[in-house]
């Protein structure tokens, strides 16, 4: 299995991306890790490694897509960027999966145009892992789609369920539809209709879940439009930073608190780890003809390495094949 | 000024509501507090008080709207509930404001039908306070409206701005539109159009804000549709509970951590206080001909008492008059 890493994507690229690639190659010796990007920059980073793993290679891509570059422009002008090269490689079967912490919009644009949608899938969705009181849950979509239609949400439920079952190995995952009340009649026009459609799929649909149920871990898979998913995802990111600000604000007011923080450090670290996106290994773009895992722009080497593992599971477990099969049987009669 | 309290509304009613009323009356001697509900039950609670304040009275309402009763049914069948009686009293000018921790849907239904909308307001909205790294911000709508139109969001911005300026005393509040990116072109169809309309209002519109900006306190007022606002509000409520679960999970694994928790207790309490809805005194329903403040169902006496203070500020500062004035000048040319 060959997994490509966008060496140029992310706030800490290429240092973090190359480090992640090296770690992934070391930890998963059966995978071939391919670093894609400006070769000279990658080589510079690799020179820092004592002994670069043998299952790690470099593919040159001369152009670089900037983090804030408009996706449409990147698509038109940067065909030889790491994103362009990786997409072609995957399209031609020379790569099984691709990881990027770069410009999310551009990654989606290249993937959708270069790889296309899986048969039967109306709209691909980004599925992310969120922490819960008991472990994690999968939330989708978190930003690939705005203004979703009911059929899209129903399909997200199907894709999220299959990803969770096969890639995460969770039996019979419970799928919840994010809304403002538990009753099937509660919600906006989109969710009320999507609720109805979800009952007609083969997923283990548990009905609506509310904002408070996500972290409580009521559902294994939480389905929502990309607008609300994206807002929540970013909101969650800020919780940790608010907690830090709050602790800092008060802790220096007393010696007692300072001693407490010192003693609590392992607990705080564990909690921070619970909320830490780096642990979760990126968010797959489900529903495309290929495997693309999107990482946070701030991803460290560890985050990249964990994303490689997610990509490996998706490929190994044939998640895409299973999505295609399920979609072929899914007759929801909507457009 | 006469402020009514729904003595029968909320999970801890009438104990918490009567307690809140007593505290409010004690703290704000110039206000007349009116407890509305089943008189015998209220008297029972009042009997626990050593010396009930003189500026506290009771108005009997024989019927009770249950927490999970369908609002339409309550509206039809419970005209003599605390909600029905209070709404009539306010409509007839015998009450200046009303606080309820009861069935939110029913409170809205009674208020909208019994009091009506302020002239020029298309849709009333619930405005809630959320904690930020520096203090608080106002988020609206958090559930009165689903499937909002752009004009509604623009009006929420205006109402939220006036409430924040006058009732909270914050000069020139910055209004942000919740979306998935900072650029004006980022967002779903609703927010992109609402962005345009907000630039034409008189509010200090700072553009789009993202999910991560809410707790960071980037905006004083965050505008969104009631669906996403409600999801976020409930999500935030669960953060505290997750933190507790996480701390409990790890803390008993070591003596060191237990000692740390003991020492940190004041800091944790402060953080918990930052996240605590009780501190914020309920959420006004803005845009109606009257003043109604909605409290969380779990409200304690303190929460009720703080809500009375918010209601008092809204009335005293003439927030409704200012909204009416502003709406009269607002020509957005949309329906």
C-alpha cells in the first residue's frame, strides 16, 4: 500500500509533514510512504533524520498551493503542486491514499475534480472524530457541503456508518441526526425531512441528537450539514484554549492554585489529550473515488502519522467499496 | 416596576422560583416582584422564608403547563396557567416583565400570541449570554427561529446590538455573523446574503466570525439562525459536564491528582462559574411587545434572581422602544 503525504501543506510544513512521514514509515513498515512536494525542501528536512526509513520515498512537485489561496485559482494554476501531483498519482493507481494538512478548500477541489465522486454518492463529506465522555464519535459533514439537501444528510449517515464500522472497527454504530430536539418533528425543514429518509436506510438510526449529546457520546456517528458541523468543530477547538486562558487567569492569583496546577498536571494533560485533534488522525473525505484524509493546518508530525493510520484502515477495509455497494441498494427516491 | 416570575416553571419549581423571587425582591427593593402560579404551592414555599419581603406578592394561576407539554396544546387548553395569566397581565399593563424557567416553546407561544411582535420586527429571537475569554458575548437566535431568512438575521443583529448596548451597557458593540470563514463570500446561501444586509444596518458590523471566535470573545454580539445557535448553546452546556467526567476519570488514578484537585478547587470553581448559565440571568426574547426572559429549565434561585435583574435593565433602558425606532429607519428592501 502506498500512502502519499502532502509535504508542503500545513502551518508547520515541511518540518511537521516530513517528521510525520518518517514516523509513519517507521511504525508501519508494510506501508510505502511517499512525501510529495518541493524535493529540495523535503531533502533538507530528511537530512535531519539519522536514518530515514527505507519505505519512505520522495516525489517532486515544483509548485506550492498557499494556505489562503482561492481553491479555484489553485486548481487552475497549480497543476504541478503537491495536491495536483498526488491527485494524478492516485487517479492513475500509483497511490492508494493521500494525506494533506494544507488548504482544505484546495484539497477538496483537487480531489473532487481529479478523482470524482463514488458511484451513487451525491455529495462527498468530511468526517471528523470528536472526543466524547466515553471515547470518540464521528461527525459529518464538517465543511465540505453547505446548503445540503435531505438526501445528502441521509447519505452522510450511510457513509459515516460504514466508515465507523469498518475503518474504526465499531460494531453496529448508532447514527444520530443533529437537531434541536429529540422528537422526529423537531428541527428545521432540512433535518425533519432527513430524519424521514434516514429511517429508510440500513444504518442503525437512533433518531435526533442534540448539541449536548455529542460530547456525551450518545451516538457513534453524528450527521449534520457542513455549516453547523464546521461551526461546532471550530467551537470545540476554542474550548481548550478558553480553559487554558481561564486557568492562567486565576492560577496566578494564589500559591495554592499554583501548587494545585502542578499536581494536577497529568490530569490536565489527559483532558487536553481527550480534546486534542492530533490524536484523532485527520478527517477523511468520504464519497470520492480514492482516499483523502484532511488534517488540521496546525498538524504536528504526530497528527500526520495518525492520519496515515486512518488512511491505511480505510484502504485496507475497503470502505469505498462498501459505500458503493450500499449506495447501489439505497433507494430514497429524492434528488 | 412590576416583574412577574413564573413560579411553576422549571425543573426545580416552585422551590427555586420562589427562592429566586424572594432574593430578587430583597436585592432590588424598588421592584415589585409578583410570583404567579398555584397560590397554595407558592404559599407553602413562602412559609419557609423567615420574613418574606414586602415588595413580593402572589397572583394565583390554577393551571400548570408541563415542561414537555406541546406548546400549541398548552396555548389552547391552559389559558389560566402561570404563562397565560402573566401574558394577560403584561398585555394589560399590570406587569412590566416576566421571567420563566418553564417550557420554552410554551413561553414563546404565549408571548407571541398574547403580546405580539414589536412593530417592524419580522421574527423575535432569543438572545443568550455566553462566556468568553474576556467576559461574555450575546448570541442570537438560540432557538426561537428555524429556517431563518437573511432579513431575519439582519434584524437579529440590530436587536442584539441594542440589547447589548442598553441593557448590558456596552458601548458600540461589535456584531459578528456566524459563518464558516471570515471572508464575506464564505458561508451558506443564508449567511452570504445576511452579510450583505448587515452591512446596510447601523450596527457596528465586523463581518463574519467562526465557531472558534465565539469563546475568544471576538464579537460582542454573534448572529445566527436558531438551529445552529441552539446546537452550540447545548454543546457548550455539555463541555462542563465532559470536563467533570474527564477529571473524575483520571483523578482517582493517583493520590497526587487528588491533592491537586483539592488545591485547584477555587480555580475549577471559577472556570465552572465562567461556563455557568446561572450567572447570566436568562435569555430575553427580543422583538416582542413586552419583556420576557427565558431561563434554563434547571435554573436555581440565583439564576432566577439574575434574570430579574436582566429584565429590569431591559425595561429601565427602554430597549423595546429603541428596537422599534431602529426598525422604523431600517430599509433593507427584503421580505
